[in-house]
C-alpha cells in the first residue's frame, strides 16, 4: 500500500510544472484538512488559479454563508454532510447549476442535485455505523456490536460515544436514520434507553472514533469511513454497519450565490466532479465512496451494495425546520436525562 506521502507526491507530480495565473476562487472546505490542502495545491498548480481555502465544519460553513449573504465572500462550499447543503439551497444561498457530468454520477449524487433543485450535488457517500476498539472488547470478552439493538446491552454501559447532533452532522444523521427506521416514537424511546450507555456527547462527529482508536471508549457511533482512516493509521479498530439498516451521508458541493468569482467557481465545481478531481480523499486516507462512477473503487471502502441501507429521505430530513425540531426534541428528552 502506498504511503500517504507517496500518494501526495504522485498527485503533485501529476500537477506538472504549473500554469499561468488565472484569477482566484474562495472555497470553504468541510472535509479533512489534508484532503482540502491536496485539492487546493493540485488545482492551483494545474490551472494557475489562486485557491483561497478555509476549513470549517458543515454547521459553521452554513452559518458563515448566512452571515455573508448580503455580500458573499465565498465561491464554493466543498464537502460536509448533505443536510446543511440542502438547507443552504432552501434558504437561497446557493446557485442553481447543472453540471454536464451529472450523468456520470451515482444515482444518490444525482438525487441530491434534484432534491435541491440543482443548488448542490453529491460528491461522496459515507454509510453510518459503529467503530470499536478490538483490544478493549477482547479484554472484556465482549462481542463487537452488529446491530442498533446490541448498543443497548448492559456490557456497553458508559462505554459508547456519539456526537451531539446540534453540532455534528454525523449525529443528526443517526437521529434521522433511527426515526426513518423505527418511527419517531420508537426511535426516541431507543435513544433514551441508549443514553446510560453513552459516556459523552462530543462536539465533533469524528471525536468518538478517535476516542475508540485510542482506547478511551470501547464503541463509537461513526461514519464507517472514519473508522477505516483510524485502522489504516495503525489503531486496533474495526467497524460494523447495523443489521437492521442504516443511513448514509451524501457529502455535497455547492456554488455560493453572488460569490465574487462565479466563472472560476464553475470551473472548480466541474473539476471536482471529474474522476481526477475525486482522487484526493483517498490520497488523504479518507475512504468515502466518490460520486463519479468512473473513479476506481478502493477495496478498503465500504461497498453500499453489501450493507442494508435505508431509503433515506434527504429532502425531508435535510429541511431546516425538521432538523431543528428533531434536535430540539433530542435535547429536551434525551440530553436532559440524568445518568
């Protein structure tokens, strides 16, 4: 397996000797920092365009676009869970734009575009599941969780971490998944029963799996590609997707309406949908499934065809009012429960 540095060097070599300067593009990037940086470096070297890249979580990115809406400073918002991108589309913050490459994308990426009236598009898919520390579980003689039901077992009391859905797209995806899988009342009953087994609700969606990797918790509720990232780094973690069914994030990309560099924004958007533009997640040891069907599949990526994915209603659960309502109910009925 090529090292991360080898991948990065190869991609930079592909970028060639550079090009004449041609304008600039301002990007908010909501994926892992090295992925953002590789994209920025290679795109800048191959096109001569100056790339101003800022890393922000998807919730913070949406807040910035709202704050700037009278005078947008951003051209492109790349990555992060799809729900906030749908909310930006709903609020008129992003531009309607149909790529010529839509037909090359997987149906789930095309559906994200259609659901937003073509104000966003899917760039990767990441199923939700569990991470677990193999060494900790072996020491405790506990089987890894394979289902949502397993997480309620007494042997996991105080040994599961998940993020707070108010700040994390990962955790909100979990709530929306359970509501669609079980019905709302049963889903909230389930989360109340799960609460005693949760040691902490973290701010970030990746914090629980990092804690599991380092032996600070036995189990995390995570996107499974984040577990793979920890595993290839050498941590003793495994992953599972729940047997009852699970949801997935559709990481998305949007052009900001009224951004300062509209022509350059469209060029970057088109490039980021090409097979070449979609190689950088893997180069940065991120294992989401890219949305272009022509990108070769890495065997370490979770194959959506081999897991039980629910028919997740991204349009309904990506709407601002529904998200606010479900998070408020979770805060009132679950977070406020005593231990």
